[in-house]
């Protein structure tokens, strides 16, 4: 089963790049230059290291959009998105004078005819190879991908959006390249919603593009549907999960600590600014990221003691940053291992500081509102009584907004009068959009008094939780229902069906008893989930948990981008802004 890092999305992407770009280049013994645009730079950085490229005789990596010195004796590999901006930059490299001996051109996905013809006319004689390799998504983690397009949130949900259809088209194309990279032709389903049509629209687009993509090849063979399902749903399907304070390590760190582009900045013992990349190259991060913070703070000191014991260091002392730096000086060979642990000791300590200050008290109220019952399992009869202590305590305004939203979600919308009182209490009279704009996602905010709270029936999970982590993202129920073939077809209509044998609980893998080749170490079925408008770290975690529990089905989850609670609130507030002239969606959509 392909759940580990060795079989993750990053490996699949690197394999595709090696089989196309690298394989073509191997035929020539000459050292080469690789020229990338911003998207392909990120893409390559996510799945390989400079040493991997050097091993393939790629000696220089350059930016397509920056001025470069000509190197006439070298061949250049161009790996870029098929946009007019990239194609124009490419043409400038060969007109009026060539910068390189020849060009090997690889596009992330389909290149429109007008751009292709323009290239051919302008500098066709220098182009040795021109291919579309079908990777226009970003592999974030072993089982997580994004479309690297946070702007899609505004394009899809803003009432002022002028490019919603074009954005959905772009997302659909990117989803097709994901399926192609995984060699899947999935059945497509979407979550039906009486208020919103985006999931249905995207499901239609993806399904049409998949059938075009897998049209009969030259030999007349058409790829049949594989044992995979693609589920598409809207962000408003679960507004609770992106707003709660989460206490698992990765979700908590990204919510409470300033981590940009997966980079954690911290101060070393000497006061110097240090940086650590939180990625799957850090095996300790992979081991700890989905664990509850209580387990993390218990495990890191133990791991450090294991190392100190192996080097006969006294282990009766309390593990602190200061002790660690002393140990590192004495054991250069263990420096990398210890640096990794120092980073996580520091990051976990920072998370715990926030937890002790405010988060612990907030979590109790948030969990009661989200789950609808208290720790004892008694129903919360008056959610306002749960909310009031939060409003009366001097918490930050964003924390109070989050609590107010959880209250509104718990009662399925409130009255105009009640909402005005809450907004006055939080002192955001001039920033009501933080709350009101959730309606653009189809979430009830203002409703008539007679509306009653409707809670979807949930799976019983009380045995597997901490008191302050009783909420489970709705998506985990969906994943488990899909794997067990229990999704209601009225709620989850089929845009197209995959073979009837789909049954992630084991039937598929029993049918597929072929011995996997080295190129396909996957057995069983895949469940691919795409949320329009961002995924949370807790939903990402669920994909790994369900895969781990089921074994015969791998869950892959993706979206336009990954959310943090404060980032989402800012995006929600900005939905009512009139479009600025400078605002453009991801440039890839112009292709």
C-alpha cells in the first residue's frame, strides 16, 4: 500500500519528471542548463534536491524571467507553465540572437495552439524537443497536493468575481494532471448543496476533461475507468474545522506560530536567527506532526535522552535548549540529529506557551460549541452561556471572532438583532464582514428565529480523543463512508461512476492480485478528495489516519491551497472588497 513517503505524491512527480525530462537529456552526454519559472521552481524543489539534478548532468538552474548571460555551447532545458508570459520570455532567449545551442521545452500541461505556433514560427529551428508532461499541481506531502493558487478562494466565492468559470476550468485541468500522474481515471462524485453550485460545476468540468484526456490513443485503445473515486466538495461543507484551535502538532504550529512557506524562524542559544524547513525530509517532523501536543512534548525529551545515552551523556539532567547546545558541541557527528530535535523542542515549547496562556481555556468552550455536548457527554442546551465567558475575557479579537463564529455555526445561524449584539461585544462594528461574508460560502449566518439547530449525525469517536480535542473534521466521516461504500447517492451524486467493484475496504485489492511491477508498488484503490477553497491541516491528518486504518485504500487530499484560521478569516473578510485593478488570478489560468 502506498501510504509511506517512498510511495508518496512527491515520488510520483519526480518519477514522471525523470521519465520525461531527464530521460531525454540522458541521451546526450553534455552538461546542461535548466531554466524554470516560479511554479516549476517550486514544483522541482518540492520533489528533488540539487544533488539529484547534478547526478543527471544538470549543472546550472536559472530563472526564466531574469536576465541571463548567453552560454552558446550549452543546451538549455526549459520546464515551464504554458502561459503567454513564459512563452514570450522563451522567445526572447532566441530572438534576435540565441542564448543557447538548442532548447528542450517541457510544459507542465496543455499548451494552447496559438502559443505553440508562435514559438514554432519564432524559433522553431532551435527547439529539439517540445512536450507536455501533465504536472500542474503541487505535491505538498506524501498524500497532500495543492493547485498553488490561494487566489482561487476569492475568484470562486467573491460576489464581485469576474473569473469564477475560468478559475474552475484551471482547477479542473490541474486535477486532470494529478489523475494522469497517478495513472488514475476515477469515477467523479460531488457533494450536493442547495445553496452552492461550484462542486457540481467543477465535477462536470473534471469529468469532461478526463474523458478528453483519456480519448483513444493511436492504437484505438481507450483507457478505462480505474478503481478510484474523486470526491469534490465546497469549503462551506465544514466551516467548523478551519476555525477551531487544533491541538495536534502540525495544525497547532501553523495556527499559533508565524510559519511562512513551511519555514520556522527561531532564535538559537547564541541569539542568532535560525531557520528550519518543516518538510518530509525531516523524519522527526513526519513522526510527530499528527500527534497531539501532549504526546509531542512527552516524546521529544525522550528522543534526546536516547541520543545522549548512546553517547554516554548524563541523562538525569532536565532536557533544555542550553543542555542540547552543549551536547552538540561535544558530538559533531550527531549535530544534524540534535539540530532536528532542538528545532522541535523549541517549536513544541512555543506551542505549549500559547496553550498555557490562552488556548487551553478557549478550547473547552470551542469544543463544547463545535461538538454540541460537554466532556461528560451532556447536550449543550444554551450555547450562548458557553460563549459568554469567552466574550467577557480579554482574549484577542481574532480569538473572539472565532468563538462567535463557532456559536453561530452551532445554532445554524442567528437573528440580525443577536448578531448585532455579538458584533458590538467583540467591538468589530466596522469589520462585520469577518462574520457576514461566510454566507458567500453557503453557510447560514442570519436566519429567522424559528430556525432550529440541525447537526449532521456523526460517527461515535469518544474512545479515541482527548477532552480538548473531541471534534473530528466532517471530512473524516466522508472518507470512512466512501471507503466502506456507504456514501448516500442523493447527497453525493455520481458525475460518472467507477467500476462497480469499488470497495476500499478490501474487495478491490482482492481482485487486483497482480504482482506489482517496480513502477507500480500500489495495490488497492485510491480515494482522491478535492475541497474548493482550501484544506486545513486537521483534514490533511485525516487522510493519513484513514489510510493507516484501512490499509487497502490510499486517501489523497487536495485543494487550491492550505488554510490557517487567521488566513481564512482575512480571505473571508476580503470577499466583499470591490475588485482592485491590480488583482489577477494565478497567471496559469490565462493559458
